[in-house]
C-alpha cells in the first residue's frame, strides 16, 4: 500500500524542500505544486510533494497514522 504522508516544509532551495516529520528531516521535490512556502504542510509520496494541506488536516492524519502503527 502506498500512502502520502503530511510533512512540514522547513526549508526550500529551488525545486527541493526539506520537510520534517516527527523530528526527522528528508527532502522532497516541490515542483509539482505551486506556491509552496516554508511552514506549509505538504503530502509527500515517493519523494514528491503532491499537494498542500492545512495544518489541522495534517495533524489529524498524522495522529491516525500513528494510532494504526504506520508512523
């Protein structure tokens, strides 16, 4: 099963963003979506940010994923 995970954008350099999830940082390409800013939450799938989401949705989704043991 493939799941897109909400992550917070903490740094942007060109078409790459550093995203944070649970204190861990990784990189994701952001050129598939428009107007991504530091502080935004994005859905990351296979190293690509595929959509922006609001903070409430991101936190609810992360809580559910944690509850079922996926995080």
